[in-house]
């Protein structure tokens, strides 16, 4: 029994010794962590962060939209008189000029109608001359009271009827002449001609539904660009408030990117902005006029158009690494105050400009935004701010163009 008590006492002593030793180690570990965390502050050395000092600069705002090309002029060639096509005088796909002969319709019947109308005019002229002479004689006889007044009035009426018959005959002659000319179907515009729907020997009718061919003028060429009505409204509100300045309808330039990714060499200009919103797409159509001397652009092609819509004379550009998000998903920026403390600000960002955001609210010129080392600091902490890498800083002597890519 005594031996058992001694054994229990020894075991209790060992357990107590182990517990005491563990407590000492835990205390030392906690103290070490506390010293490690507070070491920079205890030593008086603030963490170093890279900052960019914001400067206002003029910025051209551009919008990149998709569009389709369409011909500057389109003429669907249809016959204005009926008949048999005698010949076709063009090569399909070739360039034609206004006035060039395209088709010849058999003119025989129209030449006969013209000759008949011409003879009717000659007959009407002869009748008019006879009526005029008779009216003159009747007037002389009436002066000496050799005839009655009724005879004189009948002669004058015959003269007027002869004059009217001559006018009608001349109108019929003009109609016959026009119909004869319409047997020659010519191009009304300069442009490239498409395939022909008829061949010589075909019978055509006046003003038929099916076009014989189509001529399209391709230089210059239109580009129709749909833009969201919400974007148009936002731009107009910004222009009305004075935050942005308009480029002017005659100064808005267009740069095209082709389907293969290449940039089109010729720059276009915006012609007009539509005034009606498409109820199906919710878009407004913008129309640009683009030179096409090489005929590289064809109607119906898909293109990407970059439009210069406005300018921001006092734009603030912040490197993208300087913009973060809070727990609610709102854009924020860490700013170093003049006394060296960090302040977190809610900001509003708009377009992306290369590797920077255009900030419209929350920051001002002269603010120092942290772009390097933001992960190791928190709001209210004192930091040592140094200029960041030059690649992160906005250029001050250039006028960059903003792309329409909003950050929300």
C-alpha cells in the first residue's frame, strides 16, 4: 500500500511538471508572435508602398462598335418600256459610268410610233395655219360688216381648236421620243455592275418587278453602326452637364478594323446619328462615310468601328492595379494622405485606357494612389510612399484615347 502511494505521488509530480512546461512554451510562443507582429512599429519603420500621383490630362473618348458596310448609291436597273432585248453591252462585275449603254431593246415599233407622232404634228401645224388665215380674213370682213359676228366667232374658235390639237400632237411626239430613248437602257450612276438576270432575246416589260441588273457605287461607302440607346443617353447627359466636350458632327472620325483583324488604312467621318430607337434591338443607327478607292470594302461586310465621340479635358487615369474592390463589390482605391496615412476611398470608374481606368469620382488631381504594396497595408496605417515604376504611371504629355470598356 505504501509502495502504491509513492508511485501515485511520483506520477502526479510528472504530470504537473509536463503541464507547467507546456504552459511556459505556449507563453513564449505567443510572446514571440506578438513581438514579431509589432516589431516594425516598435522599430519605428513604416512599410514602403509605391504610389502614382494623379494629374489631369485631356482624353479623347472612343467607342468600339460593330457595323456593316452598305453601298453609297444603289441603282436597280428595270426597263421602262416593253420589248425584246437585242443585246447586252456590259461585262458582269465591271465598272460602268453614268450614261453607259447596258441593254438595247428592239426599237422598231417605237421608231414607227415616233414617226407617226411626228406626222401628226405636221398635220396639226398645217391645220393651224389654215385656221389662222381664215380667222384673219373673217376679222377683216367683220370690220366692213361683210359677215356676221357669229361667223367671226366660229373662225376664232376653229383657230383655238387647231392650236390645242397642235399642242396635243407635240406632246404625243415627245412621249414617242421618250419611249424610243428608253429602248436604250443606260446606267444612271457610276459604279460596279452585278450579274444580269436576262440575256439577249428575252422579253421584258415596263417597270417589271425583277431587276435586269444592279449598279452600286462603292467609293465612298457607308458603314452603318448600331449603338445602344443607353450609351447614347449617357453620352448626351455627360455632354449636357459639361463633364465632356463634344467633338462635333463634322469632326467625329471613324477607324475601321476588318474581318481579318487588320486596320483599314482610310479614315472615315460620321455623317449622322439616327433619331429613332429600334424597338427590337434598343439601338440607334450611326452612319459613317468611308473612302474606298481600292474597292476593298464590299457591301455587307462586317467591320469593327472605333468612333471618337467626345473629349474629357480633365481626365484622371489610374493604373488598373490601383483599383480594388470592397466586400460589396464596389470599386475602391487606397490613397496616401499628406501626413503619410492610408485612406480607402470609394471611386467610380468608366472607360479602360490601355492599362489604366478613367476615374470620374472619388479622386482628384494630386492624390497619391497606391499601386504597389497595397496588400501589406490597411486604412489608417502610416506608410512610406515612394514613386512607383514608371510603367504604372500615366503619361502626362500625350492625349490617349479611351476605349468604351466600363468597369461597373
